[in-house]
C-alpha cells in the first residue's frame, strides 16, 4: 500500500507532461500525415527528395556529431584531472567549468563573433605573427557553429564525467597497478569502461543539444542553415507550419535513433552495465 501512495506522487508530474508536452507533440505529428482529410506521406517524400533539405539535415548531423566528439575528447581528460584533485581545488575548477553556463548563449555567441570574425582578435594575431597571409573565413561557417556549441556544451560533459569518476574505487586502481598494469593500462581497462555510463549521458546531452540548438547556429552560422534555423524560417518567416511540423517530426525521430545507437554501443562496450 505504501508503494501505491508513493506512485501517486508521480501523478502531478505525469499529468503536466501529458497535457503540455505529449499531447501537443502527438497532435503536431498527426497533422503531418494528413492532407485535406486524407492520410498521406507526401510531405516526407518531398522532403527527402529535395537536395537542399537533405544538405541541411546532413550538415546538422555532421555539426552535432563533431561537436559531441570534440566535447568528449576535451572533456574526458579534463574531468579525470579534476576528479583527482583535493576537494577545495576541485570545487574551484568545477565552479569555473560551470560559469559559462551562467552566461546567455547570445552573449557567448557575440563574444565568439568578436574573436573569430574576419577582422577579429584571432585573425589579427595570426596576421601579426605571419601565420596567414589573409584573414581566415571562420565566422558564418559550420566551423564557427561547432566552436560555439563546444563552448556551450563542454561543461555538461565535464560535470557528468567528474561525478562518475569520483565514484570509482581507488582500491581497484591500486590493485591493478600492484598486479603489473601500467598507468595507461589502468586508465584504458578500468577507468574508461567504468566511465561508459557518463560518456553515454554526456554524448546524448551534447548531441541532442547541438542538434536542436537555435541561438548559437543562428548567430554564428549566418546564412549557413541547420535544421533548427530552417524550422524557424519556415514557421515564423514563411508561415509554412506544415513543413515546419514535418521538420520537427524528423528532428524527434533522428534524435531517438541516435540515442538508441548510443545506448546500443554502450551495452557492447560495457555489457555488465
């Protein structure tokens, strides 16, 4: 009986999510399969037949995957370093890590525009030391979007992995070293497998966030379209709500597919859970 009462505590949250998220999303998805009262897949077939739409989708996937990979490559060793520090130093570094999350994405994006613009700080430095002969065109490209998204989501990866690494029993590491394992072997065979849950969670957070981000791609990408800016353009500027709904549905489906792939990879990397 007590468990039943505990489940009742979930009822307000379930009702809220059902009314304000599940039902609107299902209603939106339903409209994409109807045309003048008839069931149709024409909207989806037209989308995947158009090279322009496919290019936008592939660009978004490439940007999201590269952002995820870069965040993991930078975040994993950083988190490992932080997790080995004393409590006071660890707290300071975690605060510095989280600090960018307290700044508006708009402010961060404009800061990067000042840094990587054609006449920005980076190009001025490179020109002054003679590494380049003319300014690099970084702003308003996929590269600029990736830079902004890495800055945006890297703290999430670091914080997630630090929490996982702190719970790794140090006795396991010492036991492996006492049995002859090198530090690299301990890191690859013990630390990395135990961090798989954190890597999966961090990857999902970064990929989904990058795939659906709007502010950073809109400011740093300029005319470089990604699927979120394309959706906004159709819904707000062109008033093409049906096409916008189709794009939103495709975003949801792709997100679930990528999450399933990541979970499958995690089970293979760490079959014991």
